[in-house]
C-alpha cells in the first residue's frame, strides 16, 4: 500500500491508494455481519437519525485531528518512529506535506468524518523565518480549500503549535522573553486568520508550555499577567477580523511542564474572570486531562456547562494505570455514555464537536489501523449518544435529582436564594419554627444500578 502512494503523483493520489478500504464505512445497523469485501461498518452511527430533534451527525460533530494521525510518527521516550509513513522522513518537505494532506483527506472521506482539526506545524513545514513558514502554510491552505470543497469536510478548529520549537521551551505567552511572546502572537495571528478563511468553527489555544518547572526561576505573577494579555490580544483580533468561531482554552494540569496554568475548568474560569474574558472564551475539554487534574471527565463537562463555558471536547481516554496523557481512542461504553449524558444535559455540544485527539498505539503500524480506530470510536460515541438519549427520555435519573432538591422550590428555599433572608432572619425562623432537618438517603447504589440498566 505504501508503495502505491509512493509511486503516485503527489497531488493526485487515487482515493484508495493509502488505505485498503474500497468504500467509505457505511451504516449497516446492529445486525451487521463483516465480510471480506466489507469488514467494517457503522452499527450505530446513522448520521441522519434524529436524536433529541437533531441529526446524529449534528449532535456529535466528529473531527479527526491531523497531528496524532498524520504528524506523529509513532515515537515514544524510548523508541524511534514506528509508523514510517511515506510522508515522514526524507524528501522535499512541501511535497511531503501535500502527500500527507492527500492521505488525511482520504481518511476523512473513508470514515465520513464531517470535520478535521490541525496545528500549523503539522500541516506545513516550518521555514527559516516566520514569513517563510506562513508562506508554506498559505500553500497548504489553498490545498485544504480545494479538498474541503470537493469532500464537504469542514474545519472544527485550528491552532498554533507554540510548544515544539525550542524557542518555546520556557513558554510562549508566559516566556520570560517578550520577543518570544511577540513571535507567538505573530504565529497565532496567522493561524487565527487561516482558520477564519477556512470557515473554522472554533480556534483553540492549548496551553502547550504555558506553565513552569520550578518556582526558583519563575515569576508566577508576571507570567499570569502575560497570559491574560495574550488572550485579550487574541480575542481583540478575533473581533477585528470578524471571526465568529469560539475561542477555546484546553485545560490540562501537567505535562509537558510540571505545572500548567490552565489546570482545570475551575482554574480556567477564575483566570477568565480575572481578565474579563468569561463571556469571550470557552473550554475544550479532554478526558485524560480531567483525570490528571483529579476529576472525572463528566465533572469537567458539568462544571463547564454550569459556568456557561462548555466549548468542545477532545474525545480520547487515558489509562487507569498510568499517570500520563496516553491519548487513546475511547472504547468504554459506560464512560462515554456518561460523557454524552452530561453534554446533552448541558444543552449539547453547540458550535464545538467531538475531536479525536487520539493516537494509535505505536505497534498499530498499518494505515488501516487509522480507519479502524476512528470508525470504531465514532460508532462507540454514537452508541453512547443513544444511551444518553434513553437516559434523558426515560427521565428517572433526573426525576430523582429534582425530587432531591425540591425543597429549594418551596417558599423558604426561593427566599433564601433571592437574598430575602439574612443570617439573622434564618436563625430566627429556625428557632421560632423549631426546624430540625430530616436526613434522607441519597440512594447512590440504587442510582448506579439504574444507570447501568441503560448501558
Ligand atoms: C495536549 C493536547 C493537544 C491539544 C491540541 O495534551 O491535548 O493535543 O488538544 O494542541
Ligand atoms: Co487535546
């Protein structure tokens, strides 16, 4: 398969050159039986099926990411690249980038991915100067424009890689050197504008190296002020150019730095408030980042929903045994169902989507592994969405929660929340009415059993 693409002219590789699948993965329903001609089909991802009044495709808004699937070569801290894709390694870097784009859009087409996401440095080679890098990017943008037109694939979000190059080793916006801040600003301006021209629905700022290794060399107060300034510059520019996408921050507590400033949803919200940005910036949440911060994914989604800053999801998972960001494809139905349940309760994913910020294990070296990983993850999320729909429509869980809080709908509860009771007034009421609260069971085990009945 690799030879086929190697031999093919760069920009016109035939559609099935790189992957062995002939036809895009189709919806065949739960009874699907694999055959040699059709080894893989969607059993649940029926994109036109209505789920709570919306097409499944519009509820889920799947995106395939460029960096893990096409940029990353399968390295680990001990091992060299294991994938050896035809566009990795030697060759004219721009020809390699074009070849990579062919394979990427081939995958999008084969799995019927409605969206994709990219970093600037993954899609085009870095030049000797920023001007040169931007020119490279501009050439790829033209290719993307054409391919997006041909395939109907849309851009969920773009982002600038402010972490790979050594100039960013001490951070981008939070760097002790303002020249690095300026360079990062210039890079973000370029990618934000590119995202705008490609009609991206969001622009993501992943903290990358916005954090520190030791306080011995760090002025934390200054760095936070720099980060706030940077984010304000991005928001100002968004409005200046008329970009209607959401600006998103991706919380993560650690890795690559020991401490990352965008620790979790609560921290990011406080930061946005402090810089007057709580109505301008939302969050892009990721399961393993939540776990690393000591939260469940559902917690982060529910909190973001409650604060009105739920933007989008990076849909991968971590490993329960490992304390680092493994970026695996989701494959746990109850986990993903609870995720979708919280998303639906928060009002849906809106302008965001479910981006597979997930990478193959480095022994999954066949190009077809990319097809299987994405398609099966999409099908699992679709199945989870149907479970969540059932949970909502049945309503038993929500009825329980309502009943648990119903006291707050009584006269006393409402008056307290509306600020009509001082501490003094409450003390008087409790003494006068001889109020003695009656503890009630929270029934956790019963509810866990109920939740299991939907999976
Ligand atoms: C880093 C991470 C990134 C962002 C995009 O942990 O999740 O892949 O999603 O830069
Ligand atoms: Co991510």
